[in-house]
């Protein structure tokens, strides 16, 4: 640095004199015949020249030293001025940082930024650039927060609008509240203090209405729970009735059709007394329920023969129902009433009125079509004498059914 630069005048002059003395010695060796007077005169002249040059060098050194002192003084002033500017910049940066910290504190989401200012003059520009970059980043963050605040403001406005709409609905539901709000609105225009009071009353009215709505919702939920519970009970009763019907049909089939009433308790004991389980009975299952005696083996064969017959009748009835678009609508009804074969249907249904009640048919033409499909050999004869007579299954051609429709 300039403050470390110094010129030692004695060192410069001594080196010059030493060099000149060396030259003089060489001249004395070369000129042996010259007189001492001439040599002294020459040396005196040279010494005078050296003194003149030394004085000149001294003035130059003094001028250089003066310039150096001026440079040092100027540099010191520049340093002080730079330090003052640095302090001013630090103060400005601190003020800016305080403003940005205020913005961060208001947003509650911006982190505090630690500022470091380097004291050296060479790093000041870098520090200023870093601070500028941080300021730009903070401005960007501030703009983002401003946008978020605007977005939040829009959300709040929308929420206020929804609240207003809800308030209007509540006002529409309660005419008394509407009159009160109208009166309070008129008073609002008259006085801000009155407006605050009216707003508080509106809030109280709204809270009261919300509480009433909450109570109504709770009551509605209780009613729905009761309805659900009642529906569950009804479903359980229907299932119980359906199970009872299914068990009754199994008992009737085992007693009247198979004529093996003595094994009904065993089927009940094994929980197989259901008409819907007949199609799943096989030889192992029947032997396991009835037993393995000689007479029981005969009974097993008899029972299995009726099981196979039941399966054929059930398959024919399913083909009849599923093969026709009109009958397919009532497949669920047949299943709910445990009607699995056409003889079971013919035993349960004695006339068209009973069929209409079972299938909930109100159209007479549609009832006739269904009747002719399910009771082809009975026709329009509705006498009860022929109801218990088993009717043979009839295979229908799809063309005939389509033509009949």
C-alpha cells in the first residue's frame, strides 16, 4: 500500500556516491601520469556536480515525499469518505432491512435475513451487490405476499358474499329477522355507531339461527337414524319371514312330495331345512344327515331322486323366466317368495288376481301375457279346483313368445 512506501535519501545518495567513488578509483588506475592537482580539481568538480545532483535528488525526493503525503492524505480522506458512505449504506441497508422485517412480521411467513457487511473497501461492492440481490428477493417475496394477501382478500370477499347469501336465505326463512334487518339497515345509514350495534344484533341473530339450524340438523339426523333402524328392523322381519317361508316350503316338500317326514328334525338339526338348499344336496350330505343303515340307504336314494327332479324343475323354471324379457322383470319377486319351480307357483297362485297381487301388476293386458306364459295349460280358467293339480313344464320357442307379445 502507499503508506508503506518510503524513500531513504541517505541510502540513495550513499549508493550513488559509492558508485562514483568506484568510477574514480578506476580512473586513478588508468591515469597514472596525471597530476594530483588535476585529479583534485576534477574530483572537486565531480563532488560539486554530485552535490548539485544530490540537492536535485533531495528536492525530487521531497517533492515525491510531498506527493506521497498528499496521496496518503487524499487516500485517508477517501477512506474516511468511503467509510462514511459505507456507514450511510449500512444505515440505509439497516433501515431497509427493518422495513422488510416489518413486512415479514406482518406476513408471519417470511424468515429473518441476517446481514453481514464486510469492513474492507475491496469487498464493499460485493456486499452492496449481495444486499441489492437480497433486496430484490425481498421485494419479490413482498410481491408474492401481496398477491397472497390479495388472494386471501378475494377469498374473504367470496366468503363474505357466501355469508351474505346465507344471511339472505336465513332472512327469507325468518320474516321477523328480515324486518329487523331492514330497520337496522335504515339505522345503519343514519349512524356508524348504530351500524355497529345493528351488526352485533345481526351476528347474534345469525348465531341463534345457526344454533336452531344445528338443532334441526341433529333432530333430522336422529329421525334418519330412527328411520334407518326401522328399515333394518323391517329388513330383518322380511328376512325372517322369507326364512320362515323357505323352511315351510322345505317341510311341505319333504313331507308331501318326498314323504319322509321322519327326517325333518334331522334336517332342522343340521340347519338344512331350507327349500333353497335342495339344489345343493348331494349323496354325502344326505348320508351325513339321514345315516348309513340299509333302510336309510333306500331313503337316501329316494330323497336324492326327488332332489334331482327338483333340480330339473328348478332349471326349467329358471330357463322360462330368464328366457323371456317380460318374466325376467319378476325374477326377484319369485326369489323373494321362494318360488323356485313352476309347480310351486301353480300351487300358490289360484287365479289372476292372486298373480297380480304377487307380482304387483296393474295392467290387464300385461297380466294376461304373464298368466299365459306361467300357466299355458290353464288358459283363462280361474277355477280353484285345478290349482293344486301339478302342471307339466312346457318348453317355449322364442319365436312363439315374440309372436305372442
